[in-house]
């Protein structure tokens, strides 16, 4: 959080004084709280499912179902333990003999502690099911446990506080408004009406839909467990066949077969009358019928698995399956635009302020700084009340080489169009910036002025050089020159970015430039 708040591209107000006071204390605590919120936020989904089940008054699980659930929890716990044991050597530096516990000893201690924790959780869960667990004078029942560990009052409140802090202190576009609006999805109509009433917004007190209306979906018929297990078995067969065939079979075929089979069953199943048993009567209408629930559930499952695999850490211990798994779901994530990089909140966040400096060298050899980033005072207004997307774009250009030639060629053309068609000799893209002082250093020396620190402790090195005269699209075309009232360019001086797609498709020999 300290480094995120001190990125010159994003803060609205100077944070250096606040960082000097709270950088080693409050900011560190807030970082850990934010980390815990990011990791544990899915618990709110678990809480909503439990809350829904209790409201639906569904029948209690049978003994066989409870045993199956217990076995699945044990497999999940032991699987997580196996992952922790395999990845532990990556995060623990080996110690010389006789100087501290070895990695093997740490793995053994972790395994014992983990198993004891699993036993303790199982005993605690049994006590909760029997009426509550007593801790001294306190009794923890299921209602309190769900409310204070899985409830929305905890996780949504933390999320709103975190997002409001970002909205006030940083300007990063529509990220914060979207995240704040997403919290509304966790509330129902009655709860939204109550909140709007607290805010005293005129016209907000609109009655919610009566859940007893007869046209609402109330068919609680679930898919048979045998059918779900058959679908799971088909998925396992598909995975095995994919491995055995060396990738010759398409995994999507098995996924399509599973989904089509389930859809056919739901469409052809006999109409079942509403259950007369009040124990299974739906008190809250469903958003969809059985077919809609199946489709939405399938999409939700695919999305959750895809995002989870996409966010697997890039470690040596995950190398064997991380990239193959990401390749499977990459088309889906690109289609839905739900890929996300969390580098700002990672254990290794950006520790330097880096700016894009564009320098143009004209035909006479004179260098001109175009002052394209916030290192120029005119581009660094404080307080920053709006949002300038150019700052984010400059960061992407510095960090991704594929953009750099084309950005440089844009400045080649822009220079020529603004100066009577004279194409510059060269455009240089330069990384210009300074290292953000560590929290302890800032606490010791006090706040700094970013422009002064850039002048006294700045670094500068070129990341790309483009020679405009010979670069593809490094010169304005005759059509572009005409728009600016310029005469056509001399013959042979314009170099288009010819792809020759038709000729290559026909198999003709084409001489390609290096950039093509």
C-alpha cells in the first residue's frame, strides 16, 4: 500500500508527509488487512450460500451425504497440505548445517500442525452442529459463526472502506466506481431500499417485489446426483483421454457433451408438481428455472476455474501445469475481458517512479524533449481531480516492448506534420524516474518533494530508438499530409507497413522487412 500510494502517476494529493508518519505502522497494517480481504473475500459467497440454504428450509443432509462431504473436506485439506509442502522450499532459504531448522524439519512441523488444525476444525464443526461450542462463558452457535466469519457485514464493509480510500487518495480511472457498484450485487431489493432510506434520497422508497407473486420461478427440482456424478466421470475420462492421446483429442468435445447431456435431461424431464412438504417449500423465488440455473451454474463454474488458474503464482513449483492450464482458458478470459494483473498489490510492487520521456532528434542533430509525462510540471497538477489515461498508457509503453516501435513512429509522423513535413532523424523513448525511498528511510529523513528527488536522485536510460526516415509508417503518407495542407512526399520516401497477406496466402515469394 505504501508504494502504491507513492506512485506519482496516480495520487491525487501529495502523500509523502502521510507516508513518512504512517509508512512503517498504519500503512503496513492496512497492507496486511487488504491482503487478508483479497484472499478471504470468497468467504462471503460461502456465507450467502449458507444463508440461502437456511432461508429455503431445505431438508437436512442424509448420513451418506454428510460422510461424502466430510471425505471431500479431508481430500481438500490434504491436497492443500501437499501443495504447501511442495512449495515450501521455494519460500524458505536453506540454512547451513547446525544453524536453524532444515527445510525437511520445517515440512514435518508444517504437516503435523496442519493435521492437528484439521482435527480441531472437525471437532469445532461437530460442536457447532450439536448446538454450539463453548469457549469460557461464550457460546458460539451456527448463526453467530456465519454472521461474524462469513457475513457480508465483515467482508463488504472492509471492501467498501478499502475502495473509498482508493477513490479519495488515488486516480486510477473507473476501477473504484466499478468495484463500489459491484457491492450492490450482494444485496437484495429490500436491503437496497433500507440503505436508500438511510441516505434520504428522494423517490428511493420504492416497494420491493412481493416474493409471493405466482409468476416467479419456484421449481426447486435439482439435478439427480447420479447425473452429476456421471458428468464428473465423463470429465475425468476426457482428461485421461487427452493425456493418453497426447493432445490429439479436444477437451472441448467432452465439455460440450457434458453440457448438452445435462440440457437434454432438463428439457425432457417430466413436470414435477411443487412439493407439498413444507420442509422443502421455497420461501424465496429463484431467478431462473432449472434450465437457466444449469446454464448460469455452468458459466459460473467455468469462470471461477478460469480465474483461479489464471491467478496461480508464477513459481517454479507451478511451472509444469500453470502455462498449459492457462492456455486452455485464455480464449475464454480474453473473450470476457476478465484477465487481471495485480502487480500493484503483489509482494513485489513497483518501487520506483518511472516516466516516459520522448526525445526527438531533428535533421540538424538537435534533441528536443516533448515533455510527455508527469516529470514536466505542467503535466503534474495537484490536487488531481480528473483522470488522465495517458499516464497509464505511458506505463504500458515503458513495460511492453511491442508498443515501443509504433509509439516512436507516431511521434515521427506527428513531428513531421507539425513542422511542414520535415521528418526527424530519430525518436528516443527514455525511461526517466527515481527510486521511491523505503518506508523506514522516509520515516527517518522525512517527506520529500518528488521533483527535487527526481532532479537529485533520478535515473535515465533509453528503452527504444527509432530512425524515422527508414521506419515503416515513420513518415506521414500523402493522404495524411493532404489533411494538414502539406504537399505530397518525394517519391520513395514513404515506407508503408505492407503486410502482403494476400501474396503470402497465395504462397508467393515476398521480401519482408525486419519489423514485419
